[in-house]
C-alpha cells in the first residue's frame, strides 16, 4: 500500500524510530499539547514493540511522517478503533516538515481510516488552547460533539472529508 501524497509519506513506525519520536515528544516547541513522557529511550522502544504487536492484531497503527526524500518530520497514530469510527492523534510535525505536511498527513490519515480500514467516521480530541488545530479541524468539517474544561471532542464523517478534500487538494496544488 502506497501512503504518500505530493511531499510526504506515512510509514509504519519501527523500533529504530524511538530516538526520533522521543526527541519530538521532549521538544518544548512540539509537546505543549501532548501527554508528558519521560526521557527514557528504552521505555520508548518498549512502547514501540507494544504498538507493533497491536499493529499485527489490527488494533492500532503508529506512523512516522516523512518527506519523500526520507527525512522524518513527524508522527501520527490511528487507534481506539470502534465498530464505525477510528481515532487519530499523537500528530506532531517538526521544523523539517514540508509546506503542506499538515494537510497532506491529514488527508492520508483519512484515506487510511476510511478507504483502507473501512470506517465511516473518525473521532478525536483537541485541547481547547490548541486554537490553530481546532480551527484546522473545523475547516475540514469536523464537529464538536462534546467538550470539557480542557478539550473539544470531535467527529468527522467520511462524507465531510470528501467534501473538503477538493479544496484541500487545490490548496496544495493537487492530490
């Protein structure tokens, strides 16, 4: 399965990616809206081994986002698979990202969830303080279905993504 667009691709995480993932999660420029992690490379490798087991069982998928020249520039996960919906998160893009990496990685995640895994909708949460990401998801057609003091809980349907896909593809110069 080819999971790439104009400037990035998604590939499944490997244990060798532990250092890169840890560097992203520990970097204060990127971790403000993420759960805290300790600076323990062996613990990160252990987490990846667990993800690989879950991947084989079809329970969740952890991806490295990389430029087409092979330079890693982020992460994203698909998890919490329900009968008709999947969750995605752990979405981090660093300074090596391409200009449209956010749009491209989002479209790729939705392609995987809807076309390859067969779901009809996606659910996810975003911290309220992460205003740019909240606005991005709303522009894509996501709807807030619940909220608490810290988070918005969103859902987006396959149909909503299909409607916004044309505009998003136009924005990046085609898909």
